[in-house]
C-alpha cells in the first residue's frame, strides 16, 4: 500500500442500523491499513456555546505544556495557570467533549468498543504555523507518534481530531504508512540492536531496577522494546532532512467544523497550519485489532525475528 488516503464519511450513512457491525469492521480495517476517516461535520455532540467558549481560551505559555490537556482518569485539566477564571468551565467542556467522542467511537468503531484505554484529550489553541518549539516537539515535521511518558507496549494510538476554527482549515501532510516507512528509513543498526537487546539477560535486570525505582516514587519510565524503538524512530524522522524534504507527501486541508480519525503510530503526519483544534486519544488493545499484521509492533517483529512487546 502507498500513500495515506482520506475516506469521506460525510454522506456514508454510517449510523444506519442495516449491516452496522459489518460496516464498523470495514471502518476499523480502513484505519488499520493506514487511512484517515473524515467527516465534514462533527459526528458527535459539541454545543455551539462550548465551541465559542473554547475560541476565547488561551494558554498562558507553551513552555511547559505543549497544549491544554484533559486527563479523563483524573478529571483534571493542565495547561492553564493556577487560578485562571476559565478553569472550571474549561474542565466541564473538556469532560463533556471526551465523553461525547467516546460514545461516538463506541458506535462507529464497535469492534474496538471498550477494548481501549482512554488516554488524554487536548485543546490546541495555538497557531501551528511558525510555532517555536524544540525539534522533537515540533508538529510541522513528519513523524509517527510515540509518547515519551506513556509507553503503549504495541497497543495502537488512535486519535480523533476536530477543527474548531470557524474560518480556517487545519493543514496536514502525510506520507507512506509505517510498514513502508520503517523499511526505507529505519536505521538497520537500531533494528539489529532491538533484536540483540531482546536476548540480553541484562535487559530484564535493568527493567527490574527501573520498577524498583518507580516504587520508591522516582518517575522513571519503564519502556518495552517496542516503545524504545518507536520513540527513537519518532526523533530520527523529525531530524532526517532527506526524509522531510524528499519523501512522497500528500497535503490535506481539514475544513472548519470537520472531524477526522487516524492511527497516528502508522500514518506519518505533520501539521503545517491551523489554530483551535480538539483531540481525543484512545489506546486500542492489540487483541482488538482486525488486521494485526499491519500493526507497527508486528512489522518490527517481522523485521527483527523477536518479540518487541511484553
């Protein structure tokens, strides 16, 4: 398979009961193959009053928090200064948004229903064009997602985006999906290291030490082999000028009020411009996948001949 495609579901009648489960399986497979599913109008509840409120919310600084984030498991918002007058209303809106997206995904992607961990939601109020961020945090460089503080252990990163901007599109670039990308741009030495590390007895000793340290309250991250590779690959892609300049690209403009879904660990993506977007992340369990051979962890296992997940 080549470049990512955007599949338009605006007129697809996806909510009709006839053959609903069969259609839902098709949607999941389309995503797992490395495509983007697109709705010209947001397919879940997002009241106009909430949209208007969000358009007037600003981060005080992005030096610490890249975006405003909502953590459903703690029911807390981060990214505003303490005591900000918008805090309580923003929390209510982000909570409601997260619940609405989750209810939509339960129906639209029913094979995944509740076979996920509900990760962070975010509100991206800052214009992406010419945004001043360190290299590894830049959104305008093509990359596949890997979370430094939240290893996925091969479970899939599904993200739902909505463009709240009333007048401007959110502009993306995408390139070849992960299974093609890693074969062309994956560092052979790092792939070989992945295989040798899996067989090293010291790896298990090191991970036991990390877990002991974590039990003492020191926040070290215990990364499976999969996440070690994916985080390094994320950094390498952003720093690879040849890849950024010469890889095949598709440009997409997601218009005001639209929503799109994508596995961002498979689809390399960059945000060239856009302001005011909402996003909810789901970590889909490996055993819920319909096309597991397309999953990045299985691609890495095929290339290295070893298990990369716990």
